[in-house]
C-alpha cells in the first residue's frame, strides 16, 4: 500500500502544493504556457490536464487568471484499494475534519477508470459513507450532501487500484465567466474559445474578425485577453473560499493587483452573425463587460461582411450541418468565396467537425489541429488567404 500524498491543514497553508489543472482535450500545451507565465513550478503535461506546484497565492491566482482551465484540484490523499471494503477503510482512516466542518455541505465528483470499480456512482457513494460515518462516530453528527452547491467539493479519481482524493479549489466549472446571456442553441465553450485564440497565436495587435460570431464567445474571450481582464474577475464563488484556511486579505490583494493590470481599449475586434437574436445576446454580454462601444458586432450575413482592415485574423465556428435541412456544403462554398473576395491578406482559422464541408471552401489548409468540442471531434484549420492559397477549380 502506498501513501504518496497525505496533506494536512498545515501543509495546505504554507507548503508548496501539488496542483492539477483540468482542461479540454488538445489545450494542454496552451494551458502549460499559461501556468508557466503565472509562476507555476514543475509543470507536467497530463491527459486533459496540467500538473504543477505552487503555494496558496498561486492557487488563488490560477483560479482568477487561467483562461483554459476548467477546474483546479489540490490532491490531499492518495491510496490504493481493490474492493469496496478497502476503499471504505482507506477513506475512513484519513482525518476529513481537517477540511470539512460538520455544519458544511459536501459533494463528490468522480472520474473512475478501473476494472476493480466499475460503477463510478457507487464508488463515490462508498467514499461519502466513509466520510459520514467518520463524522458520526467522532461528533455524533454528520455533514450533509448538497450536489447543487456544496460548500466543499471533493474529486475522487481512480486509475485501476490507485485512488486520489482532491479538494476542488474552483468548486464549479471555470468556463462559467459570468458574462453569458442564456438563450442560444450552440454557444462555444468559453475555455475552448480562449484556447483557440491562443492556438492561433492571436494577440491584441492583430485585427480579429468572427463573421459567424453567434453569442460572441470568441470575440468576448479576445476582449478579455486583449485587455488583460482576468476571466473570473466578475465571479464571486470559488471552492477555496469555503476552506477553513481561506485568506480573504490575500485574495483581495490578488484581485486588486489583477484589476490594476487591466489595459484600456482600443481593440481591433469585430463580429457579425445573420441571426439577430444571437447578435443581441453577444451585445448584451459585451455591455455587461462595459465593452459595448469598443467592439462592433452587427447583424449581417458573412457574404456582406467587409472588414475595416487590410490584414488580420479570422477565427470562426460555422454551423457543422447537424440540423436537418441545413445546406452546409453550400454555406462553406460561399464562405470560401467570401474569404477570396473580401479577406485576402487575412489568416483564417475555422473550427468544424464537418470534414466534407471544409473541402467546399476550396482552400488548402496550412495547419490542422484535432480538438474536441464537447463529445464531437473537430478540426481547427488554418488557411492563409494570400494569393496562391486557393485550390484550382476541379
Ligand atoms: C456554431 S454557431 C457559432 C456559435 C458561436 N461561436 C458562439 O459562441 O455563440 C454558428 C453561427 O453561424 C451563424 N450563421 C449561419 N449562416 C450565416 C451566414 N450566412 N452569415 C453569418 N452568420 C451565419 C449562425 O446564426 C450561428 O450563430
């Protein structure tokens, strides 16, 4: 039996912590760069995650600033178990009252890849029972479960017989930025949009256009990036705020410092969409960020979109053709024509799952990256729209 990590409350306060930052498939390297820039140590690439080390201030900074992070976990207990009894005993032997007060609520997220434990919900239930029984035996009381909004969110990870229990310092998904207006059918994940901008190498000095911007996720993430606005600046709820080692003064200082680094406009960012409702949602989100006047979003078909700049970058996420009756082949053909006629001198990046439709652009990609948009495998393709990039008519 190995016990690699056994964090105590004291360790959590002063020592360098092992931190696991979860992300989307394909964004690991972008996230590694973000973690490095923020001062993370000993950075390692993992599957859909990045592992690093840092102290408590780094953990707060990471939650506030990392654009491609989905959740930030702090492993507190590692053990091995091959059956339910072993799992129950191992969990019960650890002192959970260091992290959880009997009056607090808790919940358990789980990721189980194990031939020994094939029912992930049941495995998490065993962990919950062990924690509850430990409290009952010690205090005659037990903390309650709240799956919607727990005070303390644990993460149970198993690979075969190796278990790691972590505290979820975010407490919710970090793609929730607080600017999203509900109501559109296919908005892009905010973490994906931030990742696309970084994969494409966009920076605030490059004019950016999303001619099918929908609710404006790519544009809004570009605004946040361009102005150095932390993605979580308007969010108040984080898991670490309910930990009994929470340092409000440290957190307020970190927020104030980040606020002080926010730049002011101008930005060269614009968007369009044929759907008036989506455009209204995008404008509403920009207004929330007080950027309503600095970024132009219009209701316009991409065929009629004329950019203000001679060069720049297009990053867009066109329809994939999953809706019945959608003629995407024709749409992509027209998109290729519009690139040729109106955007020569730009670099265009397109995210799509529809390989067949992408061919209708009649453009030769200079780069291709494989990503996942939810469960859907997608390609992120780059096209240089200078002369010579166009394929000969067949
Ligand atoms: C997959 S959605 C984009 C979602 C967007 N990235 C977001 O985060 O909300 C594709 C968008 O293309 C728009 N669209 C379809 N045909 C268009 C056209 N001819 N001109 C402009 N926009 C178009 C749709 O209205 C839709 O909002």
